[in-house]
C-alpha cells in the first residue's frame, strides 16, 4: 500500500534517502522538455521575505518558494507566522492553479482567486481538476512589525508555470497480469534527486489505486535505503527489508521494473541494486551486476517486434502506404479484403481486420494470402482495433462495443462505467491495459477519456477518467480522433471553434499542447503509434506527416483510412 504524502514530507529526510511523493530535503534540478526524461539543470533559488515586504510581496514570495524544494520548505515557512509555520503541512498535496491570476492585495490583505486546473495526490499521481482556488492568506504583523501569513493553504499551491518548472513527470512501471510486459503509471515529484527517490519508492509501494486492479503488485517487501547517480550515469540503489532478500524470480521482476523506470532519466545509463547488509549488488545473467537501461526489451510497454509500417485503405483494398503513394506506388496486402472502408492490422503485421463498404461485415484476413473470413456482422460497424493480447475489438453506430475473445465468440462490453453517451471511437494502449475513448454525451459534445481494462474474470472496462483538451474556457472543443503516441501519452484530433488541430496530451491530462497542422482543412482521422511519425488524414484523402511541431508535409493521397499496426 502506498505511503501517504505525510510520510514523504514530514521530518528532515536525509539527502537521497527513502522518500517519495513531495520530499522536504535535497537539491532542486530541472527536467528535460520531454516529460519522460529527467536531467540536471538550473536551480530555482527561493528568497526569504525582505524586512519591508508588502502584503502582496509576502504572498507572492510564499507562492514562489513553494515551487522550490528545500529541507522542510524552510524558506516558504519564513513567510508564515510562528503558529502557522508549525501547523502548515506541505505534504498534504499539491494544487495547481491557472496562469494569469495575480494576487490581489490591499494595504493589509492579500488573496488569490484562480481556476484550479489539477491536483497531485499522495502517491504523486496527477488529476485534472475543476473548481476555484480562493485563498485569503490572513496577513498579520508579527512582533517586529513585519507582514506574515497566518492562514496558509493546506499543502502546496503552485501556478501552472511553476509546477512545470519545479516538478518532474516520472513514470514507474508494473507488470500486466500475465507478467510479460510492463504498464506505465505516471507520477510527479520535485525535480532532482527526489525524482530518483520517488521512482524507486513508487515501484516498491505499488501502483496507484486507479491502475492497481489491472496490474501485478511488486512482489518484494522492501524500502529504499539510498540511491545515487554517478557522473558516468550509474544509478546505485540500495534496498532494505526486515526479512531475507527476495528470491531470484522476485529479484528479476524488480530489476526489470527499476531498469525500465530509470531508463527515462537522461543522466542514467545503467543501474545496480544492492540489498543492505550484502557485500555485492544483485547479479542477473547475462548482464552481471550492472544492468543497462536498454535491458529487458521484451518487457517494453510497446512491442518492440511490432511492425512500424504505415497502412492505408485505398479504393477498398488494404495497402502498405508509401510516401507520395497513389496508384501503383502502394503495395496491396491482404488481397482477400475487398470493399473495405476502414481497417486494423495486428501489431505483428500477420493479419488484418476490415469493415466492408456498407459497414455491415467485419472480416479478418492474413496479409500474405488471398483469403478472408467473416467474423462479425452488424449495422454501422466502425473502425476495429487489435489489442496486444491478440483480441479484436469493434464498436458500431448504436454505441455497442464488442470484443472477440475466440473464433466466433464475441462479448458485448458493459459501458456503464463510461457514463451517459455513445462511443464514437477508441484506441487501445500498446500494453492492452488502458484504452482511450471518445464519447458523444447527450449534449452532443464529443469528449475524450481514458479507462482501465481489467482482465481478471473476463474483460471489463472500468475507471473512466475524462480528459479536458480545452486550451481556452471561451472556445468549445470537440474531440474527433485519438491515438497513443507513447505508452503514456496521446495525440487527439480536436475541433476548436472553426479550426481543427492535433493536440499532444499526457494520459493523466497534466499537459495539453497543440502541435499543428495549421494548413490542413477537413482533418478527420489520426494514425498514431509509438516510435513512428503521426499522420493526419483529411476528408479528401490526403495524408499529412508530422515532422515537428507545426511542421507537417503531404505524405500520400487517395486514402479513405490510414493506420499503423496495433
């Protein structure tokens, strides 16, 4: 069970000792723009209150100091009265408020009123939020006649900008129920050594409550004693426990999780794990004691052996799409498929599924043979999708959502956890444990969310988390399509007012950013997969390739559907 944030913040945690969540001691470092890679950088130096600080200067100084990790948040406490400093609990959590909302002050008061955009819970997990931060800081003069805060907010209260500057997105990993590959579970920790500590502690303490029912817990009873990263990129991790060290199988599992988790740190090239009291680090064939972060490729959340070829449907047939393709430039595959309007290809590119032109028939065909078989019939069938476990999923115009668990055996999924509305489209994550879904609510709005796929007794979709993609409160948005760009981030095609664009979205909604294209009109479909350039298809059949943010180029024409295997 995950430790509470109280245990992570209260007390003077020693440098690089076992603290996760939002620790209260150690240096502050910056993180790379890539949310999955942590690196060193410029520290944010908080300043204590000046002797003649005004009410607004005191409050603004306090807010800025909260974004600077220090032992016990000592500088931030300096802005508080003696009594308030004793009772203030920065470990209670993090509230993130919208930019552009300055502190409003008079000669004797200071208040902050701003939209609440997110919170970080006791495990470090980020949650999008609504509501308002409405805080009167209770300015009073102390015995020296200096303004101090008597009613600080519970926990940390940080602006979006300072949160992005001061916290690192760190993703621990847990095995799916079969123990074959890993599933990401993103968290946020203060930048610097606290991110290393948080990563280890998160793996040891287990997944968040949201993910826990769908993955294996870490089968090791241990805590973090020490972690340090050398100048050569070696992460030395020392664990301790009340009992004997874990057995060989549990060690291998834990080493796999820690290696994949530390692979996201730009400064780390390998890890060594030692049990406190033992003279040497654990060893694991064929690596020995030093495990490179490239180890365990088969456990990657996205299948490394999967095909990265782009496919398209043109003139009713499935083709391997070549750049500039059209006419004979594309290679026809799965020749048994004809009259298709949309399709899916398995991650190993062995077989494909396609919906026929009248959208009443779903067929499956090998890519290399002139054969096909009907696996389902219905009315208004929509784009299918294969999961990593090999199952085929499809929905229809009525909002029904079905899963093929064996030949000719289909199960209609219970969608009650998703709330009112109709499923428009969906995309299963590379690990098969999470799914991104677009739903039309009774109001007509198309909303995006992520749900968990539980594979215990049967298959169930639960724990819906709606994700706001709005960049402005004044402009309504409608989500058109979605796909998984990385194992823990999405791309969404979003209509915003009169324009349509692609947005990069963290799976927890902690970041939303437009990436173009600006010159494309009537965009209606995405093709997205980890490690390959995203594609956007227009209603006219043009497919545009992502080169960099707001730089897209025409890739091919004449496609009625475009897709990557998965």
